[in-house]
C-alpha cells in the first residue's frame, strides 16, 4: 500500500499576523514548517510527500525541506486561495500508483506516528477515509447575532476533528471533482457519499492559530 502525504502550508496566517506566512513563523529556532516535514520524513507509514507552499514562498519551502533532509518530498507546488484549492493542487501531484493519501495541516506541527497509524487502519477495513478527533468537552450553545443563546446543543456524539486525514485516493479524487467548499477534506468525501471513520486524535495536534498557540506548541517540543 503506497501512502502519499499532502502537507498544506499555503495559508497566509492572517490571525497570527506576522510579516510572513504561518509556515515560516518561528517555532523554537526553526520555521514551523520544519517540524511536520521532519515528522513525515521519519514516519514509517509515509512513502512520499507533496508540499503545498504559499504563493511566492516555494523556494524557501524547498530550502526548509532540503535542510531537514526530507528525501520523501517529491514535489512542491503553489497553494491556492482556499485550503480546498491548496489540497487540489497537492492532489494533482500524487502518483497514480498511490492507494492512500494523508492530508495534513502544517499548522498542526506535532504529528505522531501513532495517529498516522490510527487513521490508516480503517482504510484496510473498507472505510473510504478516517480522521482523528477529540470528543467535545465544553457545553455547546447556538448563539444568535445579538449574542443571545438560542439553544443548548447536545454534546453527546460531537467530535472536534483534526488532521492528518486519510483517504482512499480514488475517493478523495472523486469528491474533489464534485467541488464544493467543505472546511475539511472529510466534508468533501462525506458529501460525495463516502464513509469516514473518526479515530482517537491527539490534543498535541493543536492547530496553531494565534501567538499563544505557537507558545503552547513550542512548550511541547
Ligand atoms: N492552508 C492552505 N491554503 C490556504 C489556506 C490554508 O494550504 N489557502 C493551510 C494552512 O497553511 C494551514 C491549514 O491549511 O496549514 C489550516 O489553515 P489555517 O489554520 O486557517 O491557516 P491560515 O489560513 O494560514 O491562517 P488564517 O486563517 O489565520 O489566515
Ligand atoms: Mg485559514
């Protein structure tokens, strides 16, 4: 089973508010991008990596991959306006021979072999995809535009999902051609009728959005 990973790193990082894309924010002494690249390189389940870089930042991205000795990086492509566009650009570089594709946010630097193993397992049991998730802990409210609570949403059976998300390549390619603007790849595959399983995620897969998140993740290194 040949497993390809698409590392989407093409976002602007507007909420972080630096003078460069989030993938090049400092995490410890290195650009953030270095951490997930190194982890994918070392992951025994991953055969090849497609890196999706911010427009104009392709060369610095390749340089980071080279400095980290990431021989699995087969292609570095320019991302698009939305995350879905960036995934599509990456998917175009995934080999026809690949059976499984993992899509991972560079903004979640602390990827582990264990979580990769957990999302890959359901694919050999006939699922079209699998995503890591954590059960929602807080009480959820639906809030109106005036700030008033309209409803308490039953929390049972609600999960917050993360990446890496694993898919049978054909299922993701088919879902992509249907288009749509789901906020994650699983949403596209679900909309196309695919069956996706949620497996246990990892709190350390926190997505870096703000400066405080960056400090939290740096503290976990
Ligand atoms: N991403 C991407 N292409 C885009 C938008 C997002 O590759 N056009 C990637 C980001 O690089 C990140 C992941 O998708 O690894 C999750 O996106 P998010 O956390 O929203 O990152 P940004 O879009 O960069 O941040 P912001 O929304 O604050 O601008
Ligand atoms: Mg964004």
